């Protein structure tokens, strides 16, 4: 059994040698924002204290606000996981930090940033990483100035870009063309944090490292595939931002579609980033544009009998425009027109203010032919639970224990918390930022991959917005609109309600 320390050592070994000895400078663009304090600085602290990144890595924050490193520390502290006895190490971490204030459209301010980076490097060979934790409105200015003033003259430069990667095909292409005019593809890291999750990364090994799945992973044996993302809370005061994008852009077009490509792609030639991304693009190219007839949209309303936030609907959020028809729930059916998957529905479902927190992939197999048990058997399912309580389990039929000779549903269950006790699974951002240090683009979105994803969704999004399609109401804390279940049933997903997975108590 690998311990947490052994797992950390495996990650550390991926950056051994000359590369690890070089100075690295990690620049957080937008250091005063929510993403920086809640995710990026906590991630960098974790990597620093576990010695996952090069020892002489320096951290520079950049934003418009007039701040100090102490201000950054105060903002981030509620989100840093600092154990007893780590205060000295935390102080050492923030001594490696500096902060530069400047506008995002001011060339002189970026020259000032470059002076700070040069001062840190002190004439030595060094690598630079820039994390753009910024609103899309300033991407063009910031990247233009970075290219003109802040590229490493002695080592490599890598740029991490946060979603949203545009709002539709045209805006995404405009951003991609702009980035491509400044940086090489190998310098651009479009981050989708779902690609850093343990069970998403496990999909490839489950599929291609086990003989038992290969022969049945196709249209001859699989009835439907359901990929689900559920959150038990609403917009919580972030409605202004959310309303601009909606649930399809926020979750479905990126997170869920990425999982779909990993579940559906052919076996790559190798585990190299380009071979894997080539196969993902092939899947997307086989998918027709999504039609409104294959979609159910919903918007949550308050539950009068609920408690706290549950009493408020989406339109009760003061940051949401009055009368908004932005969906907070969506279910969509997509098809892949190739030899393996022709006719198999891929059902994507995502929503806010639902009955639980859950993300999973559910592969439902076809009915067993030649039933001799009088209709008592149910379809087999393979479920990959992404969050919470990471697990892989298979629903299958067995004989009911005792004198009876009746089939009963049960499961083969690999729950990580039970099987791998004491092993801490790294946060998705920890994995992905380490990948950037290591130069691995396996879990990042390539330009052509992004273009194909937007091709599938853009016509639908334009139709929803131009026709102001009204979403169906669903109660806060429920399962979403009943019409979503009807859509799934129509497309060969069978829900019986006779079985519910429960977390093993070991």
C-alpha cells in the first residue's frame, strides 16, 4: 500500500535533474481576486510545503489593487491548510512572495513587472509561469503586454489560461487566434480543473488497462451513458457572473464534454499528451451539433418549506437581472457518429440547487438477451464516482442469499476511502499546476479541441438566447425538472429505483 509520503515522492521525482535546480517564477495575474485567494495561493502553499515544486521557486502577484504581500497573506489565510508546526514553513513561503501593482492595459506597468522578475532571477537562467486568473475582458491586453515585455530570455515561458475560453465559436476563435499569434501551442495551458480529478484521470486506465471492459465498450453492449454534475447550492450572490454564462457554458460545454471524450475515445497510440488529445478531438469531430429538441432547460425556484437559502429561487438573488431566463439546469443528449458508438445516447446533466453534491459517469449496459428469470433482472451498470467519495462500482445480479433462487441487485465496489486508507488524493489544481511545471499538456485543452467543442454547442446557445427560451421551474433541493427524467427514458436510460449505492462502512 502506497502511503501519502510515497505518493508525494512519485510526483516529486517527475521534476528531478537540471530542470528542478533552475529558478522558477510563478506569476499570479489577478492576485487580488477570489480565484487567487481560494485556489491558487492555497495550491502553491501545498506544493511548496510538500516540496513538489523546485526549491527555488518564487511567487509574484500582480493586480490593479495597491496591496502588499501581507495583504495577500491575510486574504488567502482562511483557505490555506496550515497544520500545527507549519508556521515557520508558512513564513518561509511568503518570504518567497512579492507583489507588483499595475493596470492591465499599461505597457509601462508590465515593464515594471519584468524588472521585478529580472531582479529575482539576478542574471541566472530561469523559467517563468504566468497564471491568468483574470476576467476575459482583459485577456487580450494582458497577453499582448506579457509577450512584449515579460517572456523569459533564458528559459521557457508558460501561460495558464482559465475558463471561460470565449462564449461561443466566434469569441473563442478570436481568443485562440490572439493567443496563437503570441505563443506556441506548447506554451499555452488552458486549464479545466475537472481534468485534474482523480477519477477523471482514472478513466483511461480503467478502459485501456483492463481486458474485461474492452470487448463490451461499444454500441453492441452499452445502452446509454449518463454523465452527471450536481450542486446542492444556488448562485449564492454570484448570480451576476453566472447569469452572463449559464449552466451550459459554465459546466456542460467544458467539464462534462471533456469527461465524455475520455469515456468515448479510441485507445491512443501512447500516453503522450498529443496522442491522447488527438483521440479526444476525433470523438468531437464525430458529434453533430446539439439540437434544442434534445435539451431540457431548468431554473430553480425557492422551496417555501425549505431552510435558509433554499427559500430563495434564482430570480431572488439580487445580483441576477430581473426576469432572467438563464438556465441553472440543463440535460442534453448527444450522439457520436462512428463505428463504436453509433446510436448510443450520451446524456449530460448538470444543475445548481439540486438534492445532492455529485459528479459521476454511469455506463448502463443493454438488457441480458434470452431472459430466463421472468423479468427479475436489471441492467448492469458501471459507475465512476468523481466526487464526493471517489469510487468505481459495478451493479450486477446475483442469487439472493438463502433458500430462494431469485436474482437480486448488488455491487462490486472499489471505494477509494475504504481501499486506500491513509492516501490523500491531491486537489485537482495541485495536479494541474504541477503538470505545467513538468511541461505535460495531457490534461489541458488544445486549440482544435476547443474549437470542436464550441462547434457542437454554439448553434444551441444562440437559439436559446435569440428566442429567449424559458427554462422549466424546479424546486430548490429537488432532482431538477421531471422532463429531464423523461428525456433520459426516451433515450434508452432505464431508472428503476430498486437499488441505491451506499458508502461502505469498513
